[in-house]
C-alpha cells in the first residue's frame, strides 16, 4: 500500500492543515531545524506545523537539514534535533537531510560516516532513523552499499514514473499543488506504514509515553471522541479528558489520527 505525503518547512508559509488532510495527505515530514544547536536554527514554523498537522490527523515525521562536516558535528546536530522533538509524538522517521554543497568538499567515506553518526545517535535515543538524498548523491557521493542495509532511504528523484532505487519514501515532485498550501510543495509517497511500524516497535518515545499515563489509539472510520471515551474510559462524558490530553481545539477527529488515551 502507498501513502500520500508532503514535506514542508517555513518556506511553505501558513498552512491550513485541515484542508491538507481533506486533500488525502496521510503524512508530513516537517523540517525541525538545521545545523548545530542555536535558537535561530529551529525552523520558525516547526511548532506551528507540528501542532497543525497533529490536530488535523496528519501523521508527522521530521527532517533535519545538515551542515555537518565531521562525525562530531553530525552527532551535535542529532542532539539538537532530539532536543527539539522531545515530548512530541513523532509518527514517522527522524530524517537526516544530506545535500548541502559545502559537504561536497568531503569525500564519500567522510559523508557516509556523517550519515551513520547522525542516524546512530537518533537510533540510540530510541527513534526510527532515516536519511534523505537525491539520486546523484546516493550513487556518487555516499557509500550506499553500506548505508542502505542499515537505514531506510527517503529518495528525491523528480520527473520520472518510479524511483530508480528501492526506498521507503519517494519524493517525486518539488512543484505539487495541495489545497491548504499556497504555491508549490514537495510531494512524497511512502511505501511503508511507518506510523504502525513505529508504534508496534515502541519507538519514537511511544513506549515511554505508554508507560506513564496513557496509551495510543488510532482513529478508525465511524469513531467519535464520545464513542472512544465510552469504550476506553467507560463513560462517553469523559471525552473531554481525551481532548485535554491531546490539546484538541475542537471535537473533530480524523481517520488515521493517533490519540493519547488516559490509562
């Protein structure tokens, strides 16, 4: 099964996430930040995009744009990323975006080590790690035979009918049009149900969340907050507890939305 997605950053401006969800978008990979730790290098729309997507039932992954030129700096970037997503419900992978022209001054061994350092740090923290690059970088700038057996690939390859290399997510266009977003937006297809994989493996902090005070429920067709509260909390009138826990601004929920349910 394929899942429709987009990836966004501050450059996409104001997004009406409800319209995006209604347009059939299942997931969004949101830029969390770039480079090493700095308040100025958290994407200015990250919090807004994260909250908008989650409240509209769009599964969320994040990507970190890298400037790293060493293993040490790659690890620092990973630590910065982890700090920015702490406490958030991340349904899709945490992605290392390697494409900066300054990194072309390095050799393939160095660039590959940088990918491994970032992704390793992310995995050690209990998150699902992934890396992003275009086809040229994959074939000519990285040691792909070393990376692909270990990490999923998000491949950027436009203007073709299918990706040239096996990948978990395919970014197939940079000029898509989606209701709720002005201008062009990057379009993606996921070949895996990452939200289910991550939930089943207890990654991305889900096991920690479950061990505290709530479980995770995925909204199905026909569900309402009242119905979910009646089934899991024993009384439909307790739906407000679910609203408060999930920071919902309305009673509207969407198929595929992950909700925290008080235990």
